[in-house]
C-alpha cells in the first residue's frame, strides 16, 4: 500500500522548488537580489508598454495632451490599411530571410576557422577584434 501522506518539511525549511528545499533566509536574500532588477524592469519596460498601449487607443497628440479622446481600434485599422506599413513589413521580411542567415553563416564560419590551428591565427583574431576595441576607445575618449 502506498503512503500518500505529504512529505514532512525539514526543520527550518521554508519551501520546496524543483526538488530543492530552501531556507527562509535564502528566500529573503534571493528576493532582495532580484528586487532591484524587478523594479527597474517594471519602471523601464512594463510601464512604458502600458502607457503606449493606452495611447494607442486614443487620438492623443503628445505635444498637447490636454484634449485626449478614446477612439478604440481606429488607429490600428488605419495603420493596417496603409500601404507603407505593408511595404516596410515586406522589406523587413526580405532582410530577415536574405541577410540574417548569410551573416550568421559567415560569422559562424569565421569563428570555426579561427578556432582551428591555422597559421597567423593570432593576427586574424586581432584583425577581427581590433575594430571593436577602436570604436570603444574612440567612444571612451
């Protein structure tokens, strides 16, 4: 006969997650370390997304926000009816289909070549990384 009783928590254990038991102190320390990232994420990611979603269903003029009216999905209907949007979408799709795989294959190929034992390997690594360092140095200066 199976024992269907709930497992007994060890003394001082706070909760179980993914098969591990965590103490209350560990959970508090973890929450303290995650809290700044969570707060900054809410301030700089979630709040602007919610504000832009609210503005997207109004006729708000961001230069004069004193006369804002709700207009529903009229803005979306106008945007999807515009030929410029579809042209931009097709240009982006063409870029993603043609350029991104080519760049990915070329960069992966160069990385694999530089990872092998070839002559002047150090020079080629320096030559590929030098523009990164020069732009960083120029920006810092």
